[in-house]
C-alpha cells in the first residue's frame, strides 16, 4: 500500500493537458478507425462511434503539427461526419447534424485497446472484447475466445488449457460461461486445450472479475458473458477458414430487409483424417501419463465439432427478438489390443453440451426497456471402459455426468436521466444434476451415484449513477431463495469509479456471491485418466452453498498513449470442499469443509506509439486454505496458488500486416512432497509445501490481410503462430494417483508443458 501511495503522488504531478498542444500527425490513406486509434494515443482522448457510420471511410493528411481541434476539422471535411468533444476527453462521432447527436454513456470506456485492439476496459471494472475486431495476440493464430481472456491481469492457466483458468485465485469451476443467455458447462475441445466457442461467430464478450452486476449470480470468481451478432445484416456475408487442427465456415443471410436474418457457423476438427504437427503437440500434452501415450498404439479416433444457429427478428424499432442454438461435441474411441492375453480394451468418451436460448427486448418508451430471456442447457459426459476376451465382453466400467439447466428471466431498465439508471429483475432457474459410476460384469453394480435438483428464485435491483465530474457509482442487491435447500442468500454489489485528476482515476468494488454447483475430483477408477472432474449440486450438508466476499481498490493513469492500471484485492471463500487424499489418510475418504483467503495485486502497463504497442502485466497472488481434519487443521498453500506471474509483449501493425511477440514467466504451482520409505511413499511434511520449478515460454504470431479481387469485397487472411519458440519443457503438474483403499500402490503423475507448437491459418471473407 505504501508503494501504491507513492505511485499516486508521482502521478498527481503529471496532469498537463495535451489537447491544445500541437503534435505531428500524418495519415496515408488509412481507415478512419486506424486514424481514431492514433489520435486517441496522441491527444489522450476517446472516440465513441457506430461502426456502420465510419465503415468504408478513409483519411489522407499530410505530416504537419496540429492541435486536436485542427485535426478534427480536417477529419470533418474529408469524412462528412460531426465530431463533438464532451468533458474535454470524449469525442462523439455521428453522421447526423450535430444538434441531433444523442450522447449515451460517453464515459463508459476507460481504456480502449487494452492489450490490443478489440479489448476495452469499462469504468465499472469489466472488460469488453470484440473477437471479430481483435488485434493480434502472441501465440494465437486466431483469436481464441477464452485464451484471449487469459492475457488479462489476474487470469492464469497454469495447466496451459483454454478452459482451466483461475481468476484471482479462484478455481476454474467458479467461472460462469454464458452464450446468448445459455449456461455452458463443457470444458472445451481436446480436453480443454481449445475454446468450445467459435471466435468468428462471437460478436461481443463481457468479462467481469469484480463488482459484477446484480443480474449475474451462480459463480464466485468471474462471468464470461458471450453473444453472437444481433444485427440484421443487409447483405449475404460468409467466411471459410482452416488452421492446423480444424476448419470452420459461417454465413449470414438476410431474409426480410432490415427485419429478419439468419446466421450460422460450423467448426470441425479433421484430426481423424489428418494429424498435423500442431495436433500431435496438443495430443502429446493431453494424453501424457495415460495409456494412450504410453502404449504407442495408434488405433484411436478423436474428433470435435461445434455449431451455432441464430435467428434475429426486428418487427419494428421498439422490438428485437432472437432464437439461438449452440452445440458442442467431443468424441474419443480408443482401442488397445493385448494379443498375448487375447484381450482388448476399449475407451469410449463422449462429452457434449447442447443449448437453446430465446430473447425479447422491448422499448416501452424513451426511458423504459425490458429484456426477457429463456434458456435450456443439456450437458452430458459418458465414459465407458470395456474389456473383451476374444469376442466376449467381460466387463464395462461406466461413468456418467448429466446436467439439465433451464431458466427464465426478465428485467426492466429505467433511464430516469443521463445520470441515473434503475434495473429491477426476476430470475427462475432449475438445475437437475446427476452422476453415476457403474461396473458391469454379469450383473450391474452401482459403485457411486447421486442425483439432486435445486430450484432458485432471484430478485435483484441495481442503481447506476454517472457523473464524469464527480464519480460513477453502481449499487446492486440480489436476493436468492434455494427451494430444495430452504435457504436464502443476499448478495450486495458495489462499484465506484472516481476521477481524481484529468489523468488519474480511482476504482473500487465490493461484492458477495454464492455458488451451488461445482466440480469434484473423483478418485474412483478411470483407466483413461481424462475428464475426471464431475459436476455436482450442493446438498446443504456435505456440500454446503459456497460463499465468496471480495473487495478491491486501485488506480488507473492514462496520458499520451501510456496507461497504467493497478488493482489490489482481498477475497475470502467459505464452505469450499476438498476430498481427503487417501495416501494422506487412508481411513478418511470423506469430503472436508473449509475456507480460503486470497490477497493479490494486479498491475498492467501499456504504451502505444505510432504502429507499435507494448504492454507489461504482473500479478501477485497469495492463497491460503484451511480444512477440517486436513493438515492438522492448519493453513496451507492452496492448489490454485501461483505467487508471481509476469507477461510482456510487443506488437506491430502496418497496413494489413500484424506481428506480436510475447513472453510469459511465472512461479510454479505448489505440490505435496513425498519421501521414499520401506513401506513406499510417505507424506509427513504437510500439504503443498513445495513449489514446482519456474515456468516460462516465448510466443509469436503474425498475420497478413489482403484483397483477392479488385472488383468485389473478396479478401483473404493468412497467419502463423509459434507457441514456446525455444521449446522449453516445464513441469506444470505433479500429483499422486491411487490408494483408493489401504494397501493400494501410489503412482506419481508428472505433466510437462506443451513443446514448440507452430500453427498456420488461412481464411477467406466475402
């Protein structure tokens, strides 16, 4: 805190205005959007505009010293658009006469181009991502939806997966994924290595890691609210692309002009036909320490597919409706032949998530809007381990996990004035969750099973006050009744954003959240050793409702293309559960209830100059857990704790060419150390007392956008990415498996990071 105070005092002396200063400015027939970006960095301003208004407009301006006013006058002459400066920083761009310009939430964007173009930080602390506009990021040949989020401060994936990321020390199952209002439970393609959401059809992403709106419940750490395009397209648009693992296609077709359109996308892996070097590198990491990797048997089939369909309908200017479908599917069929014993072993794994969503937005009058949505999500995981002797099946071990999640919500938003807004709403949800372990020989034997249903009723309200000269404040309250548990939980939320000077802002937040669905590690036999985390519901006893309280405070400094974002936080989790490790206490295999305390600091600095952009991100995380009957009831380092993480990147853009180079460095995850003895491994030093070695890697990406024809809009894009350029193999996980009963042997499982992984991409747009 002392360092933060010193930093604030230093920044207070750096508040000179730049808008009336003259700088050299030059535009060489550039798009108006690129011109806006340069102006923002040079004069420390932010533009607010409609993409449709500025499309196809370009600007040509000779190199000359100009003030901001002079630059805007030159733009006005060439683009025939109006530019109005609000509060000395925000510039509203509109194609209509200036006196008719409507100003709505002009101070909403705090930092534009956070990390890269297409990522913005909002004054309520959340982040807005536009994948279709996303600039290049190191190591990604295409803008993977979830991996892009992992580059933000406080977000970390120590296992190098797209979906298994931690947000501010919280577990991966504490992140809520929403697609067009549909809850998604699937862990990702290729066992989490690839995001299950097609970035080319994803229009908007809202990422919230603190102070979330009262409409969001269910998870403790973060919300990733994604939506596909809701605009009514005027013309047919299509894309077709391939990379080293999958191909995809999407299309938008207008049906009734300005009223009805349909859009769809399809993405499928081709690894069951052709295995590229990129896929083999991913597969080596995923199947490491499993019999698939160890046997050397190539007789296996793996594939994934996802598709989206959406119908947008706008019958009039006051009503907008949509119907959306998402399907995510993964399949693995692996066969191992044991000729010596005349046996054959077959692993079959199918995991899928099907979702349906409906939405209706109606504007009752100029101040009142109502949003109503309904959804259904169907998640299934089925795993079979089949043993055959000759042609006769002698056993079948089966693992199942199913979720039927449905809900209905409606909220009314009342804009009383430009400064204040009220939101009130109601949500109903029904979650039906079950898992089972069966072993079939001559008869079916149930090893473990559970089936729970919970209905929830939530009422919430939120008040938003905006005054760019004083402060912005959002206060929300959410009340939820869990029917089957007969429990009520209150969740207040608060966000404050206060300008201290022209360049320095204060940000603060506080929130309480509760969670009834979470994942557990099952230790019952899984010969494949994949997808061993299963969803289950709280029952009020062995699995109580998990509770989280989080407070954060920090500062944002912005001037002349330099932005510095500092945020310190404290998070406390109550009623978390952990399964006792059998090798620590073979007589206790029950779930234990405990708590976790997390303190952290996120620091982000970015500097943009001309066509270059550079950023540096650092996160400090200290996470301690305590459970009854574990570690002598003493605190120990949490499994999700990564004390220090650092990332840096440099990107360059010139016309259609983009290049990015990034480096990641972090301390290792904690693990429980074991020592050899006469009776095997012994665990006498406590839980998670040692850290894995330091992890680091260097990534690069490059893309080139070009026209394929002078006579139409057909254009192409090629790209190359290389992950882990210097091919460093880091130890990222060390765990122990076995000893489900006294006398069973203990097996050490070590997993390494992915090796050097090049990937290619080619896309066509028309």
